[in-house]
């Protein structure tokens, strides 16, 4: 690739970082038209088209990127996302599986930085589904993320909250128990574990969890409210609203995924 083409790609990268995706497209199309593009340029062009809503053009460029480099994991993942947006879910699933199989390794065998990148892509897609009202699909994406990163407890915490919202209290309880075992000082997860126990019909376990939370954080008004609720409802069968995410009770996220701020409907 000659100097002028490299310069165009570098300028396109600058426009992309400034979120001027149309500017990046203009520069990259000039490189492509001259037949001087390589896999990274086609990938960036496909991603730019995706971000401006031109999904067919995005898919074409991602396919060209993968034709040049079939092991380009980011292009595989972004291709899967575009296919999902086009409603081609079966093909999207196959693309995600292909990303996980690149190099002949199982998902758990990915290098840490690759696994984290793929997990975050699943989480980002899950947030997109959640924002569009697709709670079931969002849960599926977060489950895929945790297959890649079982120790990503910020993602597990969000999955637990979504499972509560979906009425799957027993499944949520399992995830909160995993977090609490791994991070005993994570009191927000412990409080949610108590709520999952309560919604699953196990009021005694809920009480034990919340009383321990109160001992460790007596100033937390949520725990007092939960215990007061138990006192009023010994038979335990009253629906409880899941606290909205995005406040002080959310975990310090180490992954670039947004918060949903959704509540369980009572």
C-alpha cells in the first residue's frame, strides 16, 4: 500500500474516533475504489456504515474484510451484530460461533483480552436488545458473555437483575450466589440475592441474607425496607419491584456496556 493510501486510512481513523462516520466512509471509499484497501480498512468501513444505519453496505465490507483475513475476530463479531440487526439471526449465531472457533480453540481457551472483547460485544448487543424491549434476547447475549468471561461479575450482576425482571427468580438466585461466593464484600449483590430468594418463595433464606447485610451496612435503607416487608408479609407472596439499575447500588463496571435503568413491573 502506498503512502497516500496509508495517509487516507489514517485520516479516516481520525474521523472515526471523532464519530464523524460519514467522513470516514468518504475517505475509505476512496481507498477501496483504488483497489488499495486491506482487511483493516474494509473492517473500519463496514463498521462506519453500520453506525450510520447502512447495514447492507456494512455487511458487504465486513465480508470483504473476512475474505482477506478469515481469522479477523472483530470483523466476525461485527458481522454477527449486523446480521442480527438485519433479522438474520441464524446466520448471526453462526458468525458468533465462528468468532469463538477461530484458531481452533474453544471459547474458554481464548486469550484473556480476546475473551473480554468478545464478551463485551455480547453485552453491548444485549443492551441494544434491552433498549428495544427484547428482554429474552438480552438475557441470551449476557449468558453468552459469561460463557466467555465467567469472572466478569459486573456482567453477571446485570444478568441477575434481568432474570428477576423476567420472573426467573431461581436462575437469578444462582447468579447472585456465584457473585457473593466470589466477592463476599459485594453487599449490593448480597441484597439482590435476598430479593431473589424472596421472589423464589424462600423467605427464611431472604431474611438471613438481609440480616447479614444489615449488620455489615446498617445505613442501607433498602435492606431495612426489605426486612420490614418480610415482617408485614410472613406468608410472602407479594410481588416486589426490582430496584432500577444505574444508581449507587450498581457495581463498578469494568466493561463498556450501558445500564438499562429498567424496573421489574409489579
